[in-house]
């Protein structure tokens, strides 16, 4: 199928099953954070502050997810927020959304891969801490670590090129092992004679008010739950009705909140949580689990963490490559990013590019990578806002004068929820960017944000002439799969 002027739109194969998509959303949301960061999160906050903050964050994500459900159902195309920003606004906003998303997704691929090396450094320190090359921002970079990251990313790159069916099937298997591991750990830790729920007291840190403690954690919700928004990236490859997408996202958010909470409890019951957080341990959860359950408990934790890393790495490699593919199909990125494998029909060039960037990142040290990932929470929040704004534009209070039955949906309830989603997205941005916020970004992350914005402006003007050579109807066909479509007159 092609448009009137001869444009041909490339399409991806429909291979994803519902439980695979649920596993992509859940595995991407959990990643490595729930296993590595509990001791860090509790510092200055307290265990209940973390649990409540992440639970409230999950509710806010669920509010935002309703807008995703509306749009996935009506526009099941790769690109997600990139496509939605074009739908309600124009190509410039689509570019902005895609630019931030690409950075965030690829960085999380790299962060998950380096988390695997960090875990091996804890379990096999003599193996990983070999061939030290240099230090950046106080972080020692070892060549052995680089090799581990490269091999891991290369393996998942191969899986993704081979086809979404293979990567989706493995994602589900990994997620089930992860869930089994988490429930086993929590059960063993909470019933052990050497642990006590009294170690969770005080439930809030005495250093800050409960509200400040909770808000500090709520602010990281875009980072903690980023991954549920991988679902729209895979929407074009659904082998089922797109109507089911919202249910899958909600189930993933529910399981993610439960897993985060269980890992906080698992870490906090072992010893007084303030002692664990203040000890400066390389891996607080790993240390307390090993102390209480011995080598057997550590093995369960390592397996669960490995599954979390694999699902996060695989999920974000899928989503980052789909965003790159969609942006190239929409003429925002150079044509090679839209190339599909002749045998597997996967966006192999985009997959390889995302993998190369993810492999390069660890050379700068995990501390620098952490600054970039913190900054990418801003980009994710911007993408959430675009999605909720688009849903707000598409939904109508009633069949008024501007109602078009081919474009609009009458649903005042969902329109109101879309407004709440926009407010939530802006709230995340305020918490991250307002200097006096308890969760304000550090100066290094702010500088990383400025640099990425500057690079985005430069790259846009390099591509602007080619992008402007296509009219809105052509781009609507390429991005949304609609040949005769126009939601708004707001163009560049």
C-alpha cells in the first residue's frame, strides 16, 4: 500500500503475543533498580517512605497509562510518543518527543548492561576488577567490565535481529523466573529467625518530614516505572487486538509496584535499615541477603537480578530500535534507520545502532552514565505529557461543533483523566527541575540535559530541509498509516 504520491510505508511483522507484551512492560519497569537500589532509596527516606512513594508513583503512572491505552487502541503504530506528538501537534514536537525518548531508552539499555557487570563485581570481584584502564568521576573503569557489557549487549542484539518472536518469548520466561525469585526471597527473609519487622522502624527517616520523604521517591517514578511505555513501541507488532493494551499495562504496573515493595521489605528486615543505608555498601541488598541466607540466598538474588537486567536490556533494546525506526520512517532520521532485515523483517540497523551506543556508554564510567539517566527522566516526563495532551485532543466532552466521528471519541471521563495525566507529567518535571525540590537534578545531570538539548537543536536544523519537503498528509501516512488524515491545522 502506498500514498497518492508514491510513498511506500514499511511495516513490521505482527508477532507479539499478549503475555509477551505484558512481560516487556513489567520486565522493563523492574530492570535492575528493585534489586540494587533499596538501601540507597531508604537513606534519608525510610522504608515506608519508599513503599508509599513508589505506590503513589504507580498510581500516577496508571493515570498516564489510560491515555496510552486510548491512543494505542486507535493508533497501533511503532514510535509511540513520537507518533502521538505528531498526531496532536506537528513534526517539530514529534522530533522533540522522539529525541528525548531515544536517549532515555538507549541509556537504560547501557545502564542495565553495566548493572550486570556491577553484580559480577560483587560476586566475583577478582574476575571483574582486572585490567583497570582509568577513573572517571571517581569510578574505576575496567576492561574486563567493558568486555562483559559488550558480550551481553551483543547477545541481545542478535536475539532482536532474529525476530521479535524470539525476544518476546524469552522476555516472558525471564519475567516468570524474576517473579519466582522475588517471592522466594521475601518469604525466606521475613520468616528467618535472624530477621525482624522491627528493623523497619522508624518507618520514615527522622531527618525529613514524611511528605518530603514520599515526594522524593514520587519524583523518581518516571525512572522507576519507565518501561510500561514500551508497549506502544511494540503496538504495530501486536498479534492481538490493541484494545487489550491498557489491561496489560495496568497489570504490569501492579506487579511492578508489588515487586518494588517486596524488595524494600526484603532489604529492611535483615538489620536496622538506617545501619544498612549508612554503611556505604557496594550492594546493600546483596550484603544483607548473604548475611542472613548465606550463599543459597545470594544465588536466588543473583538469578532474580540477572533476569531483571535481561528483561530491562531486552525491553529497551526493542523500544529504542522501534522509536529510531519510526522516526526514520517519518523522515526525521536518515533512511538507513528504517531498513528492515530481508529475512526477519526487523529494523536491524536501528537495533545495531542502539546497541553500539549502549556499548560505548560504559567507557565513560557508571557515574557519568548515571547523570545521563537521571537527566533522561526529564525526557520521559515530556513524552508522557505529549501522550496525555494527544489523548486530551482526541477525546471530546460531547459531540460539539468541532466533533469529527472519524477522528474524535466522546468520553468525558477519559478526557478528565488525560488532564490529570498532563498535571502529573508537569509535576514530575517540577520535582526534577525546580532547584528547591527534594528530588531536584544535580548540576551534572542539568549540564547533560543542556548538552543533549543543544545537540538536538543542531541535528534538527541539519535535517530540517529534508523533513520540511514532505507535507503533513504524507507524514501522517508514513508515521500513522493514514493516507487522508488531519487532526489539527497547527503545523510548523
